[in-house]
C-alpha cells in the first residue's frame, strides 16, 4: 500500500473564506463592525495594534499581518514574563476563525434528488463549489462512500460505508487551526448513518478514519500563536513526533496551499530530519500560489538535491479540487482511488490547466 501524505497551509482553508495571515485583521474588523457586542473583546486587540504603530517609526512592520503583530506582542510578554494576555489573543483568533468557518447544511429530501451526490453537502450563504469540493476531498481521504440503502430505524436513506481494499493510505498534516475537516465528519455522522452503527472520527491516532495532525493546535482546544515563537509556544510535542513519523514513511508528499515563508524555518527542519530517515520517498508535489514570485525558489532551494520535487505553476487550490471531482462538466463525488490518483497526476503534468 502506498502512503500519501497531504501537508496543508493557510491556502488550503482560504477558499472556504477562513482568513490567512495577511487578511486576518481586516476580516476580524469586518466581524466587529457587523456586531461590536458579540465581538467586544476585539476592540482590545485593535487598541494594541494601534499602539504598536509607534514601533514603525523605528523598524519595518506590516501591521495588517497577524504574524507581525503577535510576534511583537509575544516578544513583549516573553521579556516581561507575563502570559496573562495570551488568553485574550487566542480567543481573538479562535472567535474570528470560528465565525468565518462555513456552516454545512443538509439539502431537504436529498434521497429523492436524481443527482443527489452533487449536493451531498451544501453550505449556508455560499453558492460556489469550493467548500463542497474540499469537503468531498476530506470524505475521500477518509475512505467514506455514500449510497442509497435501507437503514434500520431510518428507512431508505442515503447512508455511508467505509471503502475497503484500498491501494493508497492517506494522511493529513496541517498548520491550520480551523475545524472544517472535523465538521465534515460530524456532518456525515449526523446525516449519513453507517449501516453498522459506528461513528467516524479523525485524529492523530493511527486507527482513526484519517490520521490527522494539527501542528499548531486547534480551535476548541489549544493553539500556539502565529508568531516568531511558533514551536516554543506549541501546546505539546506529540503532534510533531507523529508528523515526523508520517513524513518519514511517506511514499508521496503533497503540499497544498503553503508557500514556505522564511519565518517558518522550523518546517524546513521538520522536513529535513524526516526525509533524512525516509526509505522510499518517490515524489514531492507542491500546489500553491506563488504570490511573491519566490515560493518556487524557496522549495527548490530546500529540496535542491531532490529530483522528485514538482512545483505546480499557478497552483490554485480551487482548480485542483475541481479537477479531482469533475469529469468534463459532470461533477462526480464518488470516484475510484485510481481515478483520483490519475486526476492528481493530470493536474500536476497538464501545463494547459
């Protein structure tokens, strides 16, 4: 069985409407403007940002970028030995992400719709297929299939089952905090019962439906701030150890929506120690937007001795997800493992797409 690891950054969640570092402050201000009572604590963060503007007289900063902001704030608390405000910072991040994570809804009488697979999940206030495609991607990695069946106590409904005899084992490591993948699985558990009554779950455990590692923590749990001290303020090290094992054992690594910024040197080191012990790594595929014109160069420099690196020019995640689940104009959310792999390969090699 081939081990395929997906490694995702903020660009993976961006099509969902979840903010990235560069637009986080602006999106949080939009939330505050819509409801300054619900997000009253945000005003304290905005006041701190205004106060930091004085520093711009001396050093170059981007106070629209949440990472610059929290790097300064955490350095201040690090020097003073005061961590009381960290709870406020984390709550600000969690509230912003939670509010902007799309809400899934079940289409009424879906079992009576001819093309029900196209609408197996829909999202409130979103008319595009970007969220649906990413939800289908998570469902596929988990090996969950949907089909019309009779379920005791529910009658003839769309139900779920686990795909067996797979030739590929998928895992997912992310730098993101959001709960979108977990919510997809919750949605399936609630609306598409497994005929054997079991519940699906994704976690860092090897026996879960999908081994899923969140290196920076998670909304609803504990998160480490997006700052210079990303590893030092990590909730615990077990997730890093698990990610190391997955990277080491991977036959293919697929990096989605991650530009490998210079500030993330620790990711470079994680890859370095993992790939040093790799036995049979065959491909490293990168699909991400080269927003600064230097992303490809950074990946090429890190993997300079590797002939297995492929960087997808103009690697738009919407195009990638759409390609996986669309055959010409037909949207097919059930596809075989081989079709999925063929479509991935086609995306990586078809320069016209």
